[in-house]
C-alpha cells in the first residue's frame, strides 16, 4: 500500500472509506478479491485493517463507514432473503464489534442486497 502522498499534496489529508461495502469485517461468507490492487486481505475486522494501514505507513487520516451490506454479506453472503433470528443476532454482534473498532454506521439502500430489505427486517445497528 502507498502512503497517499498525492492526497497530501492536494490538501486532502483525510480519506473516508466504505459505505455499502468496506474493508471490514471480513468474516464468514464475506469475500473480497483485492488481487487487482496487489493486496491480499490478512485482516478480519475493521480494527485489524486500520492496524495494517498504520504498519504500511499511510500518511492521511482514515475513517470508515461499515454498511449494512458489509455486515449482511458476512452472514448471508449474496443471498437475497430475509435473515433468520439467529442470523440477525449474528449481524448485530458483528455491527457492535465494528462500532467498537470506530466505524460510522451506513446504509446504502439503493444497492443490492439492501434493496431486498423492508420495514419488517430487524435492525442490525445496536442502540447506543
């Protein structure tokens, strides 16, 4: 990974990542093929991803959203169906873990699989 010096030269010292999909969590059925960028994911959580960025010498500030799509993909993969009660609980646990790692919650409801959600779907973001 580079150090993002070009962003600093343009006066953009902060990078905000993610929305529907993000660098983490990468657990269960969630898969990321980053080979086109020369990156082999060796992290499972957003916190581990941030540690990897620090080790690589990134020069900008990094913040990340973790979206409902990312959390959902860890549990359901690409399946377009409502989660079971147990799957909802698993997604809630992943969301709580990601929030402890410093995520900003996000939902991109215009992007599949979130377009399959309806108002009867239980929330995955824990109440604060």
